[in-house]
């Protein structure tokens, strides 16, 4: 982390940063714990040219989740750029241990989050999932939004990278008839086990969102795709906000998006799962 950026952050904060400590991060961003005489904060940094607007979009998503006032969400302090470096300065949330009712609380809060709705599917602006752009043009139906704003951009990207797929048009028609007619939900959008943490009170905290108002089954399906969530969470969720019949059967339709994202990020090990889903509905 450069001295120039530290000075820039000090000017924004009107505080002297007395120490910086690297934190474990992902492939996209570097992260550091910053300490002043008054508090601790986290700063994430990346390249302005490689990921334009990423932190602005993340800040907007975090604010949307925070405004719902359901989960603990890290407060956005500042975001911006300093020459070729983008930064996002966040509240530091100290980690703790799960309470005995952690998964029950998680299920209750996720149900409450998903009960937040808008009269459309989409979001006020585009954002990112991982390092890939995610599009959020508003539609009136879940199927239109999912096909045009989630699946088609990922398939187009995969085709440009040398992958081939057949019968996509018939696949889109088939899944359009499977997707239920339900109001949109505020979803995290990238809800795998690495994107929640446990705060010092033992409660769930959501981080690194890819938010939209979309089908709530997207979050549920992503949670099942890579695991890391206890069954109690889903039982409590379903007691509060029951999923529409057939949701387990539909999970692979929603998981297709996340598998395509992983195909475009990490390569062809995800291709067999994708082809299996396409074959089933084509």
C-alpha cells in the first residue's frame, strides 16, 4: 500500500493512520486493516483501469442492504480513486463465534431481507459479481430479467472465450415456463459461505454483495451450490417465508448463472454441469 494513498486517506479521514496490516483477500482486491488513534477500518484497493466503477457499485449495494436494517452490514466510509488506484474504505467488523441459535437467526433475517421488494426486477445501476460486470436493466418479470441480464451476458462471454452451446433459444423458452411469477426480492446476489462473517456478538454479517431485486431463489440456490450453510437456516426461512412449490427442482436453473460466472472466471471444469442443465431443458 503506497504512502501516497495512505496520505490521501488521512486527508479524507482527518486522522493519522498509525499502522497498516495486510488482510487475506480475493484475486481481485487487496485489503488492509488500517488503525488510527480512534478506530480500525478496512480499505480495499484495486486497479482503476481494470475494474472501473467496482467500488462505487459495491458501496451502493452495501447501502441498499444497510438501509433494509436487517443484517449487520459494514458501513461505507469513503470510496474513490487516487490516480490509478481505486479504494473502498469500510467499517472494520471484528470476528466472533457463532451463538447456539446462529443459523436460526440467519434464516429469520434472510427471510426478512427477501421480503423487501420493488415493483420491478433489476437495480438502479449495474454492478459486479467477482470481477465480472453484472447488468441490472429493469424488467417486469423474473424470467425476462434472469434470461436477458444474467444468462445471456454470461453465455456471450463464454462463447467469446471459445466455449460453444447449442439450442440456447429453446432452453430460454423452456426455463421461462419454469420460473414462478413471484414479486422481486432484495437479494445479496453472491451468497456463498465466503460472503458472510460472524461479528463479535455471534450474529451473521453480510459482505461483498452483488445486489439486485430479483428472484429470491437465486440466493437460496447459490447457498446450496457450494454449501457451508446448515439445514436449520433453510427450515426457519421456509417457516417464515415459504418458498414456492418446486423450488428444489428449479435450483439448477438459478445455479446455471453462478456456474457460468465460474466458467468465465476459472475455466472449463464447470462446463459439464452447465451442459447437463442445458440438456435437461433443451
